[in-house]
C-alpha cells in the first residue's frame, strides 16, 4: 500500500452503515433484523466443511489469492478485494483510527493482546456471498457481516459501508476485554459507533437508520422499559422485537455518551460484572440517581432531541 497517510479525522463523519442495496426479498431472506424476525443462525454450505481461518499474513495471502490485497495492522490481518484507494482508506483510516480511539477509551486492558483477528472485506454482496462460501465454508447470516467468536474473524460486505467494520470490530475487542458483557451493552456500543464522527482523538456516535423505528415506538408507547432491556438474555433480545431492541440499546448508549458517563460505566461494569450482571446498578451509581429516574430522563431526552412533527 506504500507509505501510510495520516487519516483526516473529519472524514469520519461519513462513517456509516449505508442503506442495504439488495432487493427486499434478499434482505428479508438473509437478515432477520431488517424484517423484525427471529434470531439468525449460522448456515454452513452443504458442500463445505468449516474452514480454519489463517492467523498469519502469508496464510491469508495463500487463502485469498492474487485478487485480494492483504496487510497486517497490529493484531489485525486484513484481506480485501477493494480497489487500492478504498482499501487504503479502510485500513489506514477506518481500522487504524477507530481501533486506536476505541482502545483508548474502552478496551484498554491487555487481555486480547497478541490474538490475531482475521478480517475479510468484500467489495459487494456477490463477492461477499462467494467469499463466505470459499473462505469460511458458510452461507451469509446477514447482508452486512458478522464476527466469528471462536476463530476470531470478521467478514463484511463493504457495500453496506465502512461502519460495518467498526460494529464488528467492537464485538471482537469486547469478546476479549469484557466477555461477560450483557447483550444490551455489546450491541448498544457496537451499534453506536457504526455511524460516528471524530472529536479530537475520540469517537462520537451520530444518528443513523435505527432512529425512525425508535421514534415510532416512543410515540406509540411500544418501547420496553430500560430495566427490562438491560436484563434481557441474548435470546430475548433477538426475539421478534430484535430491530427495536437494537435501536433502544443504541440510543441508551448514546444518551450515556452525551451525559459523559459511558466510558466510566463500561469500565466499572467490566471490572465487577458479578456485582450486577445487568449493569443497572452501575448506571444508577454513575449517574447518581435511581434507575427509574434515569429512564424518565432518557425518555425526555429522546423526545426533546429527536421528536419531529
């Protein structure tokens, strides 16, 4: 890739998961989050066995061949079939900048140091579908991408935007830093920074495509209570309200970020998760008020910030 360029931080304002470009039929078939369906499951190709994911640069190059650019960045191995300019932006910009910013604020323990994460970036859906079959031995479980916990790999469809990488990168970092994290903070934090901007050397979440569903639920009274959301198991979170649960978790994390409390809550919670597995007490203690009052404040914040006639 040649000499590494300094990444212009202001460009992060464009860091987003772009609207999915496939047909409605494809979206409904591949990702239950888009249709409000149930949890997704891994579907291996009938003709393929699960692959062993390479953890060296030479191994990635042998697996992906000449059509993919491959590079090593810290704990990440990145293979992509993007053009050189897009690839450089993704690696030297999005990955380097966001990884450093996230580690600085949240994931600052050494628990995952030295454990390689293999990242596959596919230029569009056709390449993504073919690459999953060829390199991983599975069918798509989402049109965006996913993080494979056991073998520590990330796959993304770049057509959905560079924010997909940040979302899955957070899952990768948190799996080592805070493996006990409940799903609300795991998906809330990952969703928060799937669209973000740079402020100095930190990231700030911006509004994204999850907001309209949240506003509608706020208006019609269909939001679950925050105490119920925070106590959800992964199965409950991914029920037929999954899309709305993602939106609620994201915008609760955004509220905590705007209150200046999100990093402290995450770090305190990470150190002592056995004290409160749902995190309700950590939120209440950090904000200095009962959780019922926090929920009332959050709902008022939502209305003042986001209500539009």
